C-alpha cells in the first residue's frame, strides 16, 4: 500500500475495480516483482510462523498439506518457500495472467504436480468445505471492496479443514476505499479497502476461528497492516 498522503479516499469501489486491478498488475509486473523482492522480509517472517504450526500439526513424513494462496504473484518469495517443504501442495491464485505465467516459470523447478494455478478474481473461486490445511493471503484480500472482504473471510473459514491455519494481512485502518492512480508505475492504478483492526478481528471470530496472532505492524512502505494467524 502506498504512503497515506498520496491516497484518494473513495466511498464506493469503482464498478470496474477488478478489471482495472488486473490491467495494472499485468502492466507493472516487472516493477512490482522487483519491489516485492526488496520488501520480502515481513512476508517470510510471518510465513515461517505459519509453517512452524503447519509442520507441527503434520510431523510425519508423507503427510500431505494442501495450501491455498490468494495473490501468489510471480510465485516468489511465498509460493516458492511453501514448495520447499516436502509434501506441501499449493493452489495458487492471482488476478494477473502475466504474473501467473511468470510464476509458472519461477516454480517449474518444484514439479508441475506440486502447484495448481488458478487465474482470476479470488471471489470467483469455489472449493468444498474442509479443503485446505492452510490458506495464505498477503497483500491481496485488501484489494477487495469491504463487503467482499467480509464474505471472503466467511469462505476462508469454510474452506479450511478442522485444525487448519489462516495467514492473512488486512488494513489496520477503517477505510471504505482508497485509490492511487500511479503506484510504482505510470500504469499502476490501485485500490484498497479495510474494516480496521477491531472490526476485522470480530469478523474472523464470528466464523469460529481462533486468533493465534494479531499484530499491527508498520511495514516498509509507511502503511500499517494487521497480520493475523488463526486456527480453525
């Protein structure tokens, strides 16, 4: 998320918000991937917290773990780290077709059977209840309009297996919507929203999830995020 002073508040998400986000991420993929590579420490720090829990829950060799990643981008660093763990299989979703193609190249070393790519809006995803051992969404759910975030939280809880883990970061501030016309790039139009820390935690608890970690952290780009690790 960009610096707050450059943001434009909007009460309602643009009707074409998903198409514009896809167009933006397709256009800025190289710049975004380079920027992410330099800002990866916090992502990896919280991913390790998840992996510690996930591996403790399945300590025996050969116990398969199914992970859903929302907003996989180019597959680095998060998807790549997930796949370095034996017996982890990832369903990787991203709205950007360009990023999906880059991710396929970046992750080919792990084998085609380890990762399934699903291109498109995360709100269009359909899975059965109790499908995943873990779900990860870093800097991705925040792109949904707030009402969709509420529904996505309910879906994530349903998709998790009993005992499964959820790792997602949300906007810590209450903001109906924020737009930036040129983020990282001339074609980098962006939209974010959020319910704020307290309301988001309440929505998670309403699904029955147990909150294990709820850290509000200023990251490297002068924006606060709520990092949540929860268990079903």
